[in-house]
C-alpha cells in the first residue's frame, strides 16, 4: 500500500511538474530565509552568555539627577567599584575597563595599529571567561606596564616568534611588556579587544584622579555572590553613594544603575556605551519578518496544494469505486503533503549551506546552523515541517475524500474552485504583509535620507579632525596649525576639545538670574573654530582673534531660549566662582544623533587641546592630507597619523539604521517575490481550469481586454482590500519607529499611496501575463474536449 501511495505521489508530481516545482521552491525559499533570519536573531540574543559567571555579573551605571535634568551614563569614576567590593558583602569582585581606540604599538621603530586596546583591572580574566592561552589569569595583569595580546595581533607584530617578555611602546606613552597571549573574543561579546593592558599602568599618569565625583570615563563590572542580586544590596549601596558623594553635592544626586551582563548588548540605553551594541527592536522586527516570510510561503503552499488537489477528483472517484476507503484517501493526501514538505526542507537545508556565507557578509556575522546554542531552532524545524504538511494536506484530504464517486467520476465540480473564500483570504493576508513591508521600507529610507540631508548647523564635508593624544603633539599644536595653514588647499584650522558628532561633555554652571547649578554642554575652542566648521553667529560677535579673552563665551540658541533671555548679550554665566560674559549667540547645531534634541551649549576659550580641525578645499583631499601627514611627522616625530573625516563619523552614527534599512528592503523584495510566486501559480491553475469558459466567451465575441479584466478582477480586488488593512498597521508601526528620532519626517499620504500602487502594479503584471496567454489562445483549442 505504501509503495502504491509513493508511486501515485511521484506520478502526480511528474504530471504537474511546473506547479509542483513552484510549490516546492516557494516553501523551500521561505524556509531558507526564515531559518537564516532566526539564526541571526538567536546570535543577537546569545551575546555575553558564554561567560561562566554571566548571570552574576552586572555593569555599574550612574544616574545623575538634577532639578531640571536626568542623565543616565554607562561610565563611572575609578573608585566606585573598589569601594563597593569593600563595603557590600554581596559584591565579591570588580573590574575596571577603559577602551583605547586606534592605539598604536611600536616595535623596533616600526608602528603597528593595535586595534581595540583595553585597560583592565587584574581580575579581568577571572571575572570574564575570555580564553587566556598563555599566562596565569591571576598574574598577567597584576603589575603595571603589563600587556596581554591576542594571537592575531601577535602574528601581526612578531610573526612566528614567542611574544612573551617582549617590550612594546603603546602609543608613544607606555612601555609595556607582553605577559600573556589570549584568543580573540567571540563575535557574540559586547566587549572586544586586540590587547589588554593592566589598569595599574594608568596610575602613573600625573594627577590621575581616583575620587567618586570626578574622572568619569571608566566601565565598572561587578561580580555578585551566586544567588544574590542588586536588589539584595540596594539599601547598602544607596547608603554608600550618599556617604561618598551625595552629601557633598547641593543640586546633584548620584544613583546606581545595575545592568545584567546578558542584557547590556540588546537592552542598554545608557549614554557613552561600548561601540558594540544591538537592539531589542531589531530582534523583534527580524523575528516578525521571519514569521511573515514563512507565513507567505505557507500560504502559497496551502493554496497551491489545495488547487492542485481539485484536478484529482476523477482519480479519487476511481479509487473509491475500486474499494479505497475515506481514511485511505485522507492518508494518501496527507502523506503526499508531508512528502512535499520534507522535500522542501531538504532543498532549504541545501539553500542554507549555499547562501549562508553571503548572508554572513550581509549580516556581518559568523552564523552557523549546527551550533549548540541553536538547539531551539534545530528542534523546532522538524515540528514546523510536520505542521506545514498537515495544514497543507488537511483541506484537500478531507474535502476531496467526501465527494461521492458518481459526482467525482463525472468531474462535475471541476469547473469551479470550491471554498474560494479561503484562498482569497490567504491571498489577502499575503498582500497585507507585502504592502506593509513596502510602506515601511519607503518610510525608513525617507527618514534616513532626511537624516543625511538635514542642515546640521555646520558643514561636515571636507572636514577632518586630528587627535592630539600625547603631550608632545599638544605642546606643538599651535605650530602644527600654523604649518597646515600654509597649504593653499587647507582653508581653515582650529584647535579644540571636540567636533560635534558623538556628543559633548557637560559641566555645571550658574547662569545669571539663577542660584542653582544647571548642566550645560561645553566646547573648548580657539577663535577660529566657528569659521572652520562654518557655524553661524545669529546675534553678537565671534571671539576676537587678535586678543582672545578667556572671560568671554558664546552660547547656542537653545541655551538662550531655555534661560528665557530675550537679549542674552552681556549676560554672565558662572563656573567655580568665575564669571563669563556672553558676547554672541551661535545658530543651533546638532552635536549628536538626530535621535536626541539639541541641548544647551556654550563655547569657551579655556584651553583644552584635544584635536586639530582642518577644512580642506573641495577636490583636493588627498593632496592636503598628504601635506598634513608630512608636517605631522616633521614636527612631532610621529610617523603614524590617524585622522577622522567628520562626514564619515556622522555616517557611522546611523550605520545601524542604514544596515537595518538595507535588510528590511531586501526581505521586503523577497516577501513580494514569494507572494507573486504564489499568485502566479494560483492564477495559472485558475486560468487552466477556466480555459473552456474563455473559449466560449471569445466565440461569442468577447475581446482580449475584457477577458484580461475577467481574470484580473478575481485577485486584484483582494490586493486593494489588503492595502486597506495594511495602511493603518504600517502607520502605527512606522509612527512608533519614527518616535526614536527627535527630528523626523511626517507620515504623509504619499507613502501609503505609493505602497498601494506598487503592490497593485506587481499583482497586475503577474496576473496579466498568464491571462493574456489564455486570452490569445485559439478558441478551437480551448473548446476541444480532453
């Protein structure tokens, strides 16, 4: 009996090979893409779970509360962790981290880019489960000037030599000795490094501040006793914060934030976080996309399986006449559906192996299906295949098996499609998904275009920043600027504390008319800063270049507005007992992501030389930067010049959004393709079943246009209905997404009309091609009996 069922199934596949291939490929593609997306989602959710103490490690953050503001930050002062371990019995250990990006290592007068360097406390390899290949985890970072490098960096610098005991010069500042060799961190770690330097090395820096209320530039990770949580120590921690810092502050209050290690990558919303971060929003969106693509593929599979089963009415009738029971017919159809599902899964597995390298590049991941962490997916896939097979086979099995032999042999139901409402409802669901994804893609790309084109209040193009990262370059910054200005294609230069992309430092100030401290962003600049960045003075004047006066400041429009100063010129702002007079108001400019509103900013001439800004003439970038490099080497003696293009730094802020948009667009196109594939197959079966009707209509005088419309009307109206449902859903979801941006586009009707027009056009083109073929067929062929 089983052999007979298999032969019948294979015979059916051969007889309807085109539709069967469409059915198989649609489900296989849907399975392939959905599984790969879920691999991405599982990888995102696996971050930092490989540490043996991951459930007991928390990162300390700080909430700074003031009367008019609340600031939540991931960085702490260096004393906090140590004092928490000493005073809180639930906290057993701590480690301080300080990233050092774009560092260099000097060996035998040859410089190497060190990539990501971490200054870390001695318990780094004890708290975290990073793989230390050579060295004692308790000793390698114990003494000052110790460094642990990754095998990859060792190969780059030392080749095949043993690096242990070798001495390197870290960024012209610290002479360090290699004490250990480590494996590079796994890709699912939010902490990355190419080298780790003992934190005690930093204590050699002059005036290294170790109090509670200053030097906020370190990440503190705490190890809690097994079974204990921050809630168990909340009262004691709050009391310690009060004693150490809050009692000394009049208007500020510090409160601790404890972030579980396993939640930092996806859920942290603190300022100044590590560069490696994800988003739960991305996890939710791509989980939803995986489900929707799989749903479209399943709908196609069910629809086509149902439509194809109706061509077998006579076969079922003959089987019944020859003694086949209803249960045997049901088993046959369910078995064939299961066979098709299994074949689709086999094709999907082949597709995954073939396309995963490309998707790894697309996702910037190292995904693999056969990993222990993917066990939910490996268990779920077979269950899903059984479910799909049963769903797809149930309707044809139970409907066709009920038809009486006399009717089935005459094929009296072959001219109509039973339960057409179910198929139409499934088509409706497909195009609701497709229309929603199209509208969402249009909105996302429009918002990112808005971000890229928005007036930032300064000109980010052809502007570079050279970081002054040692005392030698800081001392010679004025000479460097003077030499740079000699080049004909370097228009302006300025020495300042920062450029306005990744946020600005904040300090406490007392403006005139207030008796309490408020928090204001500060830029430490020279008199050339505004013209170098092409910022505009709205009222008053710029700093005097000939006789700079450090008692004068500039403020932005937002600060003047927040203080209700109708005429801010001449007003004073006080810091540490020193009064600064406002001489000008600068047009508001964006100094961080457009996700956040512009805050109050002041410009001061108080020296803080951290970088040189240089504006280069259009079309002369390589020539000017070559000149800058030569002057840098000649004046500082440093042959490794690193600079940042401000325009690219701005683009990097939205890199995650850009990648998100690219992925959504790709999967939108794929969803539309799958929907059209199903519509194509369903329409092809429908037109084949109505070919005699078409022949009769042509014989009676119907033209090709009316015949095309007859076929189009059946499905295109469901595409229109789908847009009516998709529009409010897309509006709600996109409004939620846009609320992440303080500056955003409006959700105009054009997005929804465009999305509707695209889905309608695609469906019309898909159906018209098949309808036209049938309409052009000779009526004699259409009316010929089978």
